[in-house]
C-alpha cells in the first residue's frame, strides 16, 4: 500500500497521485514541460542581471565634455539631466562673471570645469 512518496525537491511526504508537491510546488507530472515551467522564473532574473559591462572611460569622457551625458550613457537619465542643468547654471555664472568683471572673472573661469570634472568622475564610478 505504498500510496505515499517523497518530494525530490524538499523531501516532503506526499500523495503518489499528487501532481505537484503541496509544500514547495515541485511538479510530479513527469513531463519536461511542467518541470521547465516551474524553473523558468529563475532564468528570467538571470538574463536581467547582466549589467556592469559599461565602458567607464567612455562614460567619463562623455561627462567631461557634456556633464550628464556619461550618466545618461550609464542609464541614469534623471541624474544626467540634473547634472547637465547644474553645470549649465554654474557655467553661465562663471561666463557672465568673466564678462562683467573682466580680470576677476578670468580667475573664476577654471571653476567652470569643476562640474565637468565631477561629472566625469561620477560617470566613471557608476560605469564600473
Ligand atoms: Zn516538495
């Protein structure tokens, strides 16, 4: 009267006529299709997790010339847009300062490169 069997997945004692393990859901139909379906959830997340193969040097170069472009390249669009707007504000202050104060503004010009350098560094870190 062997009407019971053991689940090959979790070892639970279950009815021989059961189509799937009531404890872990492992299918016992014997059909390969049912087995593949039960394990397909594992392969979906696997294909989505293949990231991090970005070119960090390219991201840095992009962000140095146009702050935020490297972030967009990394898939971080919001960060890229915020960085682009911030750098435009800083650049306009520096450029207007250089035009209206002449001598003093020229000293401030290198400050305009700070967001570019920061964006390049940030894009490089994100791409790694
Ligand atoms: Zn089981």
